[in-house]
């Protein structure tokens, strides 16, 4: 993926990685009530499936494509780690804040064979999709970055549990206090579709299949012994610089009061409404993002432009993205919501995570 220098539209789509996540901690100005608010849930492990919203280093360990993506280089990682870790932001992600809120170490990527997996594993891969590559191909949708879609990640999970449990009963016992995050995933299925020319109607017709793949992931997690499962929804994608740039219009009624594209937000809401919310808990990334937007506006953040990027109203250009030659990085990423036009800054994730931890706290029934 390299790079940002390609002018071919297809290649540039490779940079579009994906979406989302969620939960806790000390946003500046947010009052900290408890520094480990999820500790009462006594999670001893976290298992994460998903895409670039939660990848902490899997994609950059994939050859040849992943290792050569911009995510493997600075400025990715410049703020917290002072080095690229494979996280698609300047620093920590929502899953990092969730782990911290639970009093656990940061979640290691599955592809790091030297990692300590006693407190869980991160199977998420930036650029991955809910539907398998071959299924997308039948719809003439090309998945450019990785073949490690949700079903592949679930196979890894199965392999991992086979290696740590002697039998099903032992796994159920071991996973009794584990938190499972099934997503955010599915955002890329729609990203690739829309940037490869599909209409909103065509995207809408994909929703049942995408949701089915996510529900299937939940079913698989349950079959391993998972009891506490969070299924995060998609962001209000009509607020992201990548979409605002691609679908910019002079028609003022296309925008809502936050200058976000209404039709794309409606689509994200439609997808989210189909996600299961019965036994498992719904991770409301959509409203967490809206909270962040309101917060950011009242504290004078730049809510429009990407910190790392160049060009146009939103400092975003699909052919010249963050990490490419000559692409500037803002001096104060903590004053921006968007890191690279697609993903949020550490500060953005921190504030969203704070809202989410609070929102999910009761839903997780930790007091029982
Ligand atoms: C930065 O990360 C890379 C791997 O992603 C590693 O090889 C290198 O040693 C790290 N550099 C520092 C200064 O930590
Ligand atoms: C995905 O799989 C196909 C066929 O199996 C292969 O040609 C392609 O290179 C793979 N893509 C990536 C990004 O690994
Ligand atoms: C919006 O209008 C301006 C002139 O009023 C024009 O230059 C620009 O190209 C228009 N943009 C779009 C996206 O239609
Ligand atoms: C994006 O950048 C390319 C080359 O870097 C340039 O040709 C193109 O006009 C830019 N597009 C916009 C919308 O600014």
C-alpha cells in the first residue's frame, strides 16, 4: 500500500483502511471517576476481532502488502510509541484504552509470535472485511490490503484456543472472565464497495450478508465459551474526511448540523440497527463519535481537517495520503479529531473510549 504516491484510483483504494472501536479513560477535561472503570468486571483476558480501528500490529506483519503500508512507518505512532506499531493512528486506539480501563496490559497482535497471550489476543487486521475475499469478488468488489477477513481471524482464534485448552470444557472455564470484541468489522466491505463505484442502494443490499457474517462471528465466539461479547457498530462515516472529500457537494441540505453527510450517516445507522443486541452488548461507536464531535467543537478542536494529510477543505487527498512523501503532519494532533482522514487521533479515540466505557458499563452486567 504504499503509498500515497500512486495516482491510480485502484491502488489508492488500498489506503482506505477502515474503521472503528471503542471505550475509556482520561480525556483531558473529562472528570476521571475511576482510573480502571472496567476493573469491576474482572476481565482477565480480551479477544479482539476486527479491522484498522483495532489492529495493534497484525497487518504490518503480513507480507508483502502489509509490511509495506504507511502504517508500518512514522508518522504513524509518533505520539505515544514514538515508533510505528501498526496502529492506524498517531498513538493509542480504543482497544488500548479498554484494556487499560480493565487493568490489563495492552493487547498483543496474534502475528507477534513472541508475544505474551495470557491476557488475550488481538486478531484484528487493518483493511480486513467481514465477508471473505472470494465472496466480495463475486460482487466485483476487490479487497486490496489483506485476505485476513473475519472468517480467517476466527480460524486463528480457533487455532489459538486449541493450543491453550485441552478440550471444550477447559476452554469454557478459561474464558469465563474474558471480554470478546467482535468488531468493528464490516466498515471496509462498504468502503471498498463505495470507492469502487457501487451506489448506496447496492451497499444497502449488502447489509444482511455483512451483518450475517458478524453474527456468525458472535456464534463462533460463543461456541468457544465466550459469555461477554461486545459487537461495536460503525462510525457515522459521513463525518470522516475521506468521505467528505469524495462526496463533497454544494448542496447544503446534504449536510447535517455537524457538517456531516446525511446520506452516509443514515447508511451507517441502518447497518448498526441490524446488529444483534440481545444477549450480547452493542458497542455504540456511532453515538460515541457524535459525543466526541460535540466535545471537540466545544473545546475548539479542528473537527474538519485531517492532522496528517494535504489538500482541499479537509486536508485530505486520496492519492496523497498520510505517510506519503511531502505529506505534512500537524504540530498539535491532540487538537484534531481525525488523524489521517480515515482514522482518529489518539485524543479522539481516548474521548470516544471514555464515553463508551461509561455506556457499556451497565450493559455488561459487571455488578453480577
Ligand atoms: C520501531 O519498531 C520497529 C518494528 O516495527 C523495530 O524494528 C524498531 O526497533 C523500533 N524502533 C525503536 C526505536 O523502538
Ligand atoms: C489474497 O489472495 C489472493 C489469492 O489467493 C492472492 O492472489 C493475493 O495476493 C492475496 N492478497 C493479499 C493482499 O495477500
Ligand atoms: C461549488 O461551487 C463552486 C462555485 O460556486 C465551484 O467552483 C465548485 O466547483 C463547486 N463544487 C462542487 C463540488 O460542485
Ligand atoms: C490530489 O493530489 C493530486 C496529486 O498529488 C492532484 O493532482 C489532485 O488535483 C489532488 N486532488 C484534489 C481534489 O485536491
